[in-house]
C-alpha cells in the first residue's frame, strides 16, 4: 500500500505550486488626523457617556472613538469635530 498524496503534503509541507502568495502592499495616500484632534475626539467620547446616559451616550461615544481610532475624517463636512465640540460644551 502506498502513502496517499494528501498525507505526503501534510508531512512534508505544501509544494511550491500550492504556496500562499504574500499579502499585497496596501498604502493609502490620505493624510492622517493630527494627534491632538484624535485626543480631543477620545476626550469627547469619554465625556459623552457621562453627559448622555444610556444608549444615546454609548452611541455617541462609539462614533467618536471610531473616528479617533480610524485616524481620518471620512466625510468632509466635519461632523465628528462638530459633535465633539457640542459634547465637550455640555456640563455633566
């Protein structure tokens, strides 16, 4: 009885024809958000949970945090910056 080819591949590794190609080199050309803007968004996200209790505060906090973590303003209307300014202007 001979060894099946699938068993040989498991023992000795994949052949060169079955090798996995390297991941593509993906680099964008978009400018990243300045550090102080990202920190302002994170501060507003933290403050939003205290100002708006419940689901509304959690939603606003998540949105602001994702903008800060992603590091770019997706829309060019400045919605995240305006939202952060409104949240930070409110007293807890």
